[in-house]
């Protein structure tokens, strides 16, 4: 028994209810009945980190100099490797010393961005549906998230013309994320140009979450926001090794872009964390600079899973297009059902977990998400069960 009365801070009390907690509870309940549940909910790669990257960590972990505090903003060699990888992949050069900062996973940088740039009263434009961190980090910093609905008729791109002038005037940051989680949508150059124009007109900092640029199919190569003219004057881009190299547990990524934005993040990091473990940075250098064959092979596996699941869903009566990127399928609910009902139905009738679209925001209602991060045999089993569940 504690002798003091403990209460959470308002920012914690005011957190939206964790929708996935309800799904997890239901999943355990179904599992307790002896059902072999297949979880297509989580977006966490099932495949291992490539062996050459693990070997690089093992070697780097032995080095005594790596056991001490790292630099807050990342080893010069890591930032150089990130800049080189970026230049090779997107054809744009950035100065590793002033325009690149290491991150303890890109989520860390995304979450710290509002702390560096948002004051109470400031708006932050966030996609809905979207990665929950954009809005929550905004609230933690005292800012107000303003949800930009991503609609199918707009290719799941935000419509900047629909943002009220008074909101745009008070907006400090804009978060976008392409290839997109959860919709699997991709952005073209015209959209990024529109983003630069909108940001410049209203003096808004663009934060592009680029976690999925390397997970793409059929020859499609996702763009970096920073490739379009004017972008580097208004923005910063968050890159992650998590999805590209199956390194979600390692916590390593980087932000690249405008030097003042990179410096702002660096200031927060200096005062909150002490950088990423150097041995992980060394392994990340290996990941970024070695041959990228492992990435191509992984995409080929996801492509096969995508075909498989799309064909099952088509057989089950759904109409959907294969996404060009990401390992997510974003699917319209069966007519007359809410997202929560769809997810309950699949769990009850098929023992399959899917994520209800409204878990990513109110505008995600009407959809559910399937993640392709389970082995093909399991996906096959899940597909069979989904087809059966819908055949009444
Ligand atoms: C997975 C994911 C990230 C990456 O997070 P890390 O912290 O780098 O592991 C960022 N944004 C989105 C939208 C994601 O789905």
C-alpha cells in the first residue's frame, strides 16, 4: 500500500482509450477456448534481421569503446552512412554533420518533434486514419491535433483545400506518411509539390514519416518527400531501419532534412535521451551500406503474401486493389457492418485478428486492416477461414 495518493498527469488521463486493448482481451478470450488464433493485426515483421547485420552487431558489441555513452545526435560514421544511403536511393545530398540526426527508432524522432517546435495553442495537422503517435505527441507537447481525413476518393491523400484558413494559420507542423500506414496508399510528385506549396504559404513545417519507402512491389519505387523542389526548405523526413531490415526491436532510424529542424530535434534529444547504442549504429551502417539484395528478397516474399491474401479476399467477396507498397491491406467492410463488428466477426467465426480501421482514427471507420507479417502457411490458413466465415 502506498502512503501517497498517486494520480496520473492530465496528459495521460486524457489519452484516448487504447482500442487494441479491447482486441487483445477478446483475442485471449478466444484463445482460452482453444482456438488457434492467427494474428493479422500487428505490423511487426516476422522475418529475422539479415545475418550480416546481426554479425555486425556481434562484432561491434565486443568493442569497449562502444560501451560508453554515445553521442546524442549519432556517430559521424552513422550519419555519413545514412546520408550516403539517402543520396544513393533518392539522388539528393544532405550534409551528415548538420542535416542528419540518429534516432532511437523513428517513433522517437516523431514523438519528440512537437516538443521541439510546438507551443500551447499551436495546431498540428495529422492524417486520419494515421499512426497514433502524431496526435498523441502533439497533445503531450500542449498542441492541438487537427485531423485531416484521408478519403478513398482522394487516393487517401489529405485535401489541403479543406483545411480552414484559421487552422492553417495556427498550424506549426504537418505530418504526412507515404507509403501510408494503414491505407497502403502512395504519394506522387504532384502531391509532394502541393505539400511544399501549402507549407510555404502557411509557414508550416512538414514532417514526412517515410518508414515504408523500401517496402514496394512490381518495380514501383516510392519517392522521398525531399526529392521535390522546395521540400528541403520546409521539411524533415523520418527514416527507419525497422521495416526495411526487419529491425523493429533494435530501435534505430534517422531524421534528415532542414538543418534547423534537425538541430531542434537534437536539442530535445540532448536533454531527454543519450543517443542510440553505438554497436547498433555500427550494425545499421552495415545494413545501409551493404548490398540491398536482402531487401529485394523480403519484398518478394511480401509480394507473394499480398497476391495470396488478395485472392482469398476476392474469393470472399471483397473488392480491393493490391497495394503498390507497405505490407498492409486496407479493405472496405462488408456492407452494413462497422469496423468493430468486422473485427469481432473474424475473431469469433474465423479465429483471425484484423485491425478495425477506426483504431487509427474516426475516418478509418468503414475499413479494416490486414498485415502481411505472418508466414505464407498461416496466411493461407487465415485466408481459407475468412472465405469460410463469409460463406453463410
Ligand atoms: C513502423 C512505423 C514506424 C517505425 O517506427 P520505428 O520507431 O522506426 O520502429 C513509423 N511510422 C509508421 C507509420 C510505422 O508504421
